[in-house]
């Protein structure tokens, strides 16, 4: 009950329009003054939480994403995906999902994925007979892959707060990311295949690519396609840590954008660095506020109370996970993903330990639920991005996202039922030993 009151108070404060880091900071300082009567521990808590080499990965992965976006690789990625799958039912939708998955492994941002892929894909889908609702839905859903397929800023934040291996989390997101992509692609094939057959006149299907066309398409985007296996492969085989992977990935992205695509000059290099630094600075301030918030919750003994409550009612792993997924889904309707991670994780961690729930497994479930927040009205960021691209009514975009919300819930259920989908790949490396 105390946690719900604290949570309600923080949400009300954030809804006054105060920046999130300032709201969490002021709320936590006020709470510490009430609980301890002083804020003598503030400096030690802040420095202890921000002084971590893991956090270096955040600006470096952002820098990698900015270099690839400024290198204008998205057109080639989409063209390659379209060439390879254009002959399938709903081929343009499948190509959009695949392009989103690939770009997600480059950008690590759902909003960036929806914006860049959507700007290219939506006009093409509408041109070739897709319904507006179908086009908006596939970009909204495909865009969410940006935070599930690594690298992923929310995974880095969760791993930092939960003191869990970032490399293991990245690898744990691979198979669930492929699962969600496959579910989305299958939906496009079924729905658009049906529309193609029943259109009047019937929509002709594009021919399958010849071997030469496929080879040309892959060669055109070959260098961009090397980045995801370069980063993830290095982590998987233990060549470098996630932080080192971020640095080498940023350098490789710079080489691709500047020397291969020749689309990035000194001004782009400077602006990309400034933007990555600005975004990272905001995130670090939020982390500071969250560290103090978690410390305040500990002083209020809320994590211990949560453990006692779970043990008293003999809650099973699945029951607890379902309850948390429902709570996080509700929070996702009014808060954005970073707030949800940093507010709930300090309370949840002791319960995960008490119930023997794998923190990697929970981290993947949390990330998928955060994907739901990105396409759930009224504040789903991907929906707002699509509105900015298309100028369509938000109500129409909301309806287009509904099937993808249901498919993400299906993916959640599958990974709760079969945790190996998330935990198997990390278990095959040094992370699982």
C-alpha cells in the first residue's frame, strides 16, 4: 500500500510537466528528508550508482546509431528486404518487418526505427495497395523491435539497476526478437494475402527475385548488414565486453557511413556526437534520480515488504510474473519505458530472488511489455511518430496498432510458458557458466 501511494505521488508530480529526472530527484530528496531527517547520504548514493563503466555503453551505442542514420543506409536496407521477399503474400509488409528488425539491431531505438523505416515504407505500401490501417500497423509493430533486438538502451538500464550482465541480456533478446518478427511477418502474410486474393480487381503478386537480383540487393546493403553480427558476434564469442562492443560498433559504423556510403562529413560527425552526448546526459540524470528513488524505497522497507507479501500468499513464479506484466502494462499507458524500469525494478528484484526467477528471463519479459507501452494509447510514442509522418488521425493509427498489441501479448505468454526462448542463448556462452 505504501508503494502504491509513493507511486501515485510520483506520477502526479511528473504529470505537472516537470522533467522526469527533476521530478524523481525532488521526490526522492523530500522522501529522504522525511524518513532520515537529512540528506547526508545523497552524494554517496549518487556517486556509487553513476560511477560504473557499464554506463559508457549508452552514449557509444547512441553514437553508433547516429552514424548509421546519417549514413542514410535505411533505403538500401528496405530495398534489399523488399527484393528478397516481394513475391510472398503481403511481401511489402514482410519486408517492412524485416527492415525494422535489421535497423533495430543498428539503432537500438524503437522511435528511430519507426521514424526511419516508416518514412520509407508507408508510402510504398500505400502505393502498392495496402490499406492505410495495414501500413500504419506494421510500422508501429515493427518499430517496437528497436528495444528488443540488441543493442537496447532499456536493456542496458535494466541490467545496470538489476546488476545483471548486459551481454547476457543482449543475447537473451535475440530469439524473442526473431519470434516477434516472425509473428508479425506471418500476420502480414495472412491478412494481406487474403486482401490480395479478394481485391477487385485482384492485386498481382510481384515475381520472385532471380539469383542475380538477390545477389545485387545483398551486395548493396552488405556493409550495413555486417554491423549487427559484428557487435553481437563479438559479445557471444567473448571477443569484447558490451562496453567494448559499443565502442568498436560506433567506430565500424563511422567507417561504413563515411567511407563506404560516403554520406557523412565533419559536420555530421560533430552533430551526431553532440546529439548522442545530449541524450546520454539526460539519461544519466534520470539514472541519478532513480538511484535516489530506489534508496528511498529501501529506507521505507518497501522491497522487504514486497518479498514478505509474495511469500505470505505463496505466489508462484508464473502468478507473480503475470501480475507484474499486468501492472507494467497499466503503467505503460501513462508512463514511458525508462520511468517504468527505474521505478519498478528496485522493488521487484528482491521478489525475483526470493521466488527463484531468472533476472534475464524477467528482463526480456519486461522489455516486451515496454514494447507494448510504445504502441498503447494514449501516449504510445510509435503512434505519435506515425502520425507525424502521415498526418493521419491518431484514432485510426490507434486501431491499426491493436492487432500488434495482441501479438505482443501472445509473445509474452509464449516466453512465460517457455523461458528457454529467452535464457537458452545466454546459457551457451560464458554468461551462463
